[in-house]
């Protein structure tokens, strides 16, 4: 994708650095609770929340508010702040709480900066795996300082597909098309949470699908995939993080994937 126009009122390099710092701080805060005896509470939507989520959120928000005090904040575990600001931080302090609470390693914070309606910077961390990812519009995407580049696979029949939450991906209306896609590719695996997307970022998979999510679950993944040379849209082909579903690819396979997802169910 061509580089975006400069943002005259935003220090983008600083924003990327702040996103990375916030992800690292949130990850470190949550890691102290990992594989300990945690009390799990239930929010009104029945999703789990723990002391680790709250500690991670406090750590992330302290960093972004100190660096950009006039910006808005949309965070999973607290009320929105400064919703009328022209830019906002979108924060999931601990994506994958269910897996985290069971001792699985595929969880972490997700931090994104939305400016004038577009995601321009973002970072995620997988603390149990010791990995941190960050990206900025026109600045590239990195894992622990190594620049990321998506794969060059251009045939769906040879592709590896990484899947998010299966209960949502296999539900109507997309379930039959997702199943057909999984049968078309050479390999399909469902790791879920942030880790599923990092397989595309690292070139270990060529496609990633997610559904049934909130904006904070996937906000930084758009900029990470695009800056690694890939393409990010929802299932309708719109480049947005607000639809609740997402397709991330190496770009070469994106059109064919969207065509298959839009195909009518047989019978």
C-alpha cells in the first residue's frame, strides 16, 4: 500500500514508541499474575476479567496519558475518556483472558492510536513468549527490532490459514464459507487470540481470520499487517477494525479469500 500523507499535528515516531512502551508495561504487569491462583469475575456480557486485566490496563493507560494527555482513550475495562478528541488510544490491556486464566501463552495487550479515523500506530505483546510487535504508518512493522515481511505465497491451495475464535468464525452467516476456505487451503490451524495474527506477520501463515470481536481486540493488527506488506479488511473488503470481523493476509491471497467468503452457501 502507498505511504500515507504525513500527519502534521502528530509525532508519529513518538506515538509508535509510546504504543510499544504501553504494550510492554501492560504485558509485564499481567505476567506477574500468569499461572497464579487468580479470582475470575464475570462482566455483564459474561466475559472474564481478572486483577491481571486491571493491572495491565492501569500500566498501559499511565503511559499513553502521560505522553498524549489531550488524546481520547477507549479501553476495554474502563469508561471512555475525552471521546471528542481528534485522536484516541484504543486499548485492550489483556487480550485472551480465558487462555491466560488457564495458563496458556497466547495472550497479551493490544494498543493502537487512531488519528482522524485511521489507525496510524500500534503495538502488541506476547509476554509469555517474550515477543513485542510495533508499527507506524509508513514506518514499517517490527518484532523485537526485526523488520517484518509477510509471505509471498500466491495460491490458496498452497496457503496456510490461521484462525481466531472458532465458535464465532463457524457461526452464521460466515460459517459455511469459512469451512470451505479451510478445506481449500493446504493447512488450517486455530490458535486464537493475538498469536493467530502474528503467524501472518512472521510469514508462518498466509491468511488470518477473526470474528466476533470488539474494536480493541484487533485495532493494532491492521497497521501491523499493512506495514508488514499485507492487507487488512473485514469480510466485506472494507479496511476497518470496527466491523467485528477481520481478514489479514499477505496481500496476494486477499481477493481470492474475500471472493470465497462472499460466496453463497451451497443448497
